[in-house]
């Protein structure tokens, strides 16, 4: 379930209505229902879009582990900013894939910049630049924070999130691996994502 802080944040956002004429299972309808705070809508939207988001990230980042991390960031951002979607400016799928493309490109540029700094430092046989040291330290700190926040999840939430995001499994595959019902797995992944997001925000 959403925590009180998240509920308060959503209450401050504009109240949206489902797109007129859109079917209940379209990305547009699910995104608008997510903006209205409907948990089941977010779970369905995740199920509908996660494969496409991961595939796009993988094509740009070209590293499965990093693509999974970026895809997780994208889906959390979609949940947090669902109220910003405007159907008059394009489809929900286009809006979500635009977010995914931007984050994936940012990840590639960041990695390239870090690599360039390291190569320059090695060529000059000089002390590492401050930015390189700071970025490396920040990256290590972020990974420690993620590991720490994963420990705050329940065992089933942690297993489900890990299998879905770091193992690339579908809901049904995760359910089979954990010997659990698909609706249970969906709710555990959704709740785990929300709890993980809140933990990481507190850590910043």
C-alpha cells in the first residue's frame, strides 16, 4: 500500500480522470489511474510496459545489468510523475519510452565521461581529478544504499523485486520460481518498489 507521505504528495497533485474513450487496459487509462493512486493500475502498467522499457534501455546501454537498473529507475519515475502525463501531447507509451530513452542516454554519457576522465588521468600520470573520485565514491555509496534498502523489504518482496529486475523474469516466471500466486507477486513487486524508492529518497 502507499505510505501516508506518498498519499499526501498525491493529494497535492492535480486530480486526473481516465482518458475519455480509452479502454480500461490501455496504457493511457492505466497511467491516469496510476496518477489517481490506484495500486492495481500501476501493477498492470508495469506488466504492460516493463519489457518494452527494458528492451529500449538494453539497446542503448548494451549492458544487461545496467539496463535493468535504468529500467527500474524509469518505472519508479513513471509512478512518481504519472500526474504529469498529458494525453494531448502524445501516447502513454511514447511518454514512458521517452523517459526511458533519456535515462538510458544519461547513463551512457555518464559512463563515457567517467571513462574519459580515467583515461586522461592515466595518460598524464597525475592525481585523479576530484570529479572522478567524487563520482566513484558516489557510485559506491549508491550501491551500498540500494543494498541497505533492499534489506528493509520483506523476504518475498526482496526476492520478487530481485528476480523481476535483476533476473529479467516476468510476473508468471517469478510466481513459478517463488511458488506463489501471480497477483501476490504483482503486489509484492509493486509494494517493494514503493518501499525501495522511499528508502532511497530518505538516504539522499
